[in-house]
């Protein structure tokens, strides 16, 4: 993939959740919510502060993250559904 986000933006691939409940019931596609967990595919270089200095990003490609339900903009790139969002939309990095 030849896409690099600008500034403090990240490109995220959603990680699909389980299709079954803990009790064994299968959840149909129409009842599933969009996952709020993803893997970072690409990161921008970082925003600039008032002095023009680059602010380093806290995340890197390959990190698993949690983000808000309505965060980011959905895009289709090379036939794959991805989300592009600002680093500030990320709630946390999973260990």
C-alpha cells in the first residue's frame, strides 16, 4: 500500500469482533456494531508546534488501539475498508 497520512493522522484497519456471544448465540451481521478496536497500518510524521518543531507520534504501525465509536473517516483503499483519524481520536494502545 502506498499511502502515508499527513501530520498527526493515522490509518487504521478495524479488527472484527466475535460473531458469537459467550452463551454461544451467533450474532447476525445486521445486529453487529462496528468494532472500536483496530490495528494501525500507517502513521503520519506528526503535527508541528508553534515554533515549527515536529511533535513525535505516540503510536506506530502495527499497534493495536481502541478508538471512539464515531471517530475518523471511513475510506476504501486498494479494495480494503480502512479508517483515517487524528492521533487525538485514539483512546489507548493495547498491550
